[in-house]
């Protein structure tokens, strides 16, 4: 039995079959803030009746990335991360896939702000605005 076969609370981790977000994070050297943000984007439609809370959490992690980058302690990664396996496993919408890709492959703060704006669009959609 693998650790991936064990679930502590909820069923949202099983939505992507055998693929686990934490394996993708570890296999690709994704940083903590990026990993948390992408986790909430990837699982937003699976975990709660409304995805708004998870999308707001993802946006909050991006806020922290921007804050740390502005303070000079969070730099652009020197290599690209393949976000396609995560997008496929979690059957992300095109907008969700773009957000995940921007979070892990940002080149400047404008990429992160674009991800925030896309999250805001999803939040507004789920609020019925």
C-alpha cells in the first residue's frame, strides 16, 4: 500500500485517480507557495460545494509570492515546469490550466497579476456576477 492510497478526511484527493498533486510538486521542484496555490486551483471544483474559498486561498498564496518577490527574496525559477500533467490529471478548464502554468512559470510580477485576475474572473463566475 502506498501513502497515496491513504486519505485523511474528505474525498477530494481521489478525484484525479492515482495522480497526486504532491507527487507533481516534488517531481518538478515546485516551491511551497507555488505548490499551495496550484493545489487550490487544481482542487477547487472537487473539495467544496462552492469553489470560491479554494480560489481565494490560491489568490492569497499568489499575493504572498508577489510580496516576497517585491522584497527581493522570491525570484524567477531558472527552468520551466511542465504543468500539463497536472492539468490533465485534474481535468482543469483552460483558464485553470493557464493559472497553474502562470503560477509555476512566471517571468515577472505581471504574470502573477494575470493569474490573480483570472482567479478573480472564476470567483465572480461562481458568485453569479
